[in-house]
C-alpha cells in the first residue's frame, strides 16, 4: 500500500499544470453607446382612413361608456350604440406602452399598461391597451375594430377593441406646431414644441418647457424612460414631438421614446 502511494506521488509530481487563462483576454470592457430610438416625423398630413374615420366615431357623453349592441353588465352610464362596432385605420403615433389608470364598472381602478394613440386624416384618439407586450410600433399602420368608447373627464378614448391588421412601417408621424396653449381640440393629436426646460423632472417624469411664444408646455416621460434615468436638466433647449394626453386637467405631450426629443445646441441652433 505504501509502495502504490509512493509511486503515485512520484508520478504526479512530474505533471505540468498550466495556470488558468487570464479572463481579460476573452473580452474587453466595451464602449458606452447612446440609445437613440430614431423616429421619422413629417408635416405632411395623413391621407389614410378606414371604413369609419376616427373623427366619425360615436362620442360618449361625459362619464359615459358606449358599446356594440349585446348583453352588458349592469353598470351606471353604460349603454349600447348602433354605430359600434366600427373599423378604423390609422398610424400609431406613440409606442404602445403608456400606463393609464381609470375607473372600472364597479368603481375600482383598472390599470392599463399598453395604451397608445392612433391618428388618421380626420383626427386621433386615445386607445386603452392592457397588454405589456407591444405588437406594433410607432409609425405602423393598424386596423382596429372598435367595440367600446368612453368619455372620462373630457378625454375621449377607446375602451374595447380588436387588432384586425398590422402593416409594418414605420411611416413618418404627422405633427403640427401649436401657436398657443394646448386645449381640448389638441387631445390625441401630435404636437411639436421647441423651448427651454424650466422645471426639474418630478417623480412621475413630468416637467415643463417654455417656448419662444411665451407658452409653457407640460411634458411627461413614460414610466420606462423615467426608470432608465432619462432627464433633461433645467436650461436645456429641446424639441419635443408627441401626442397630447389630457389627464387631471393637464394637457401634456407624452414621450415614450428618446427619439421624440431632440436637444438643441444653443451655440449653433441645430438639433442632434
């Protein structure tokens, strides 16, 4: 037994054991890259409309919900409309990831994590979406079957819909430059403002921009951009393009992607 152990030790002592490879040879530290999320915009109005123009959808009375004919739960202010279902077609004007909370049938809050805006030649509308998976992107053309609409605190919206068809783009997103404060006719339409940031971003990603026409505009970064630490310090001159959401008596331009904001170089007046 001692002879076997001695033989093993003698043989093992002669083996060559290389040192482990230096892991720094396998990779490098890499280079930091800026997230751009480019989007194309245009001042050319849309020509697209579906079998029903968005501007011709039935408008519910304040705090009322309308649905296609059929059995409905017993809920206050829920009614049917012979104008539903209706098929619309338009361009999605913001990435479908907007968080929105509204009151449900039983009075409890209902949370939507995939809301967005859609616009055609006749106008735009806010669409509630409950999926956290984005099935399309800003600039895609989609056809929807609208089964329910509502009017919540002067915000018209689609509450129930089915996606019929998706035509991948992206198509340039049509915008207009407001000449003064945003108002009810601006809801769900894409607006572009240029100005200086005059307030720090709050907990919910909201801040304000003072335009050259003397108007102060509210801007809201969505929850994901806010979580990523996207920020535009006070004094930064920016160009912001996005649809208008009316909530809690505030008209705010919604920003879901970095590509909706351009930082202007004060020295040259150019954006980048």
